C-alpha cells in the first residue's frame, strides 16, 4: 500500500522520528519543507517526541 492508497481508505499516515535519524532534519531548509508538508498534507499526523527538555518545550509550544 502506498501513500496514494491510504488517504482514500481513511488510513492516516504517521510521520515518525526515525525518518530523521540520518541528520536530515539538521538542515534548516529540509526541516522547514518537511514541517510545511506535514501540516498541509491531509490525513498526515505528526507525532513529535523527544527525551530532551529543550526540544520538549518546542514540541509543547507547537501543540
């Protein structure tokens, strides 16, 4: 099943942190593109999580 198929089927797509483990999210432009896509793509759910206090504050501010 691909991203084209899950939307019409009513299945939400979860964006998960392991996608960013390759340090891609350290590039500001790529992080911004990813954030905009997640916020505007219907049926996509971003689940931020962290073990770092500073990032937790940012996650809560965006909630």
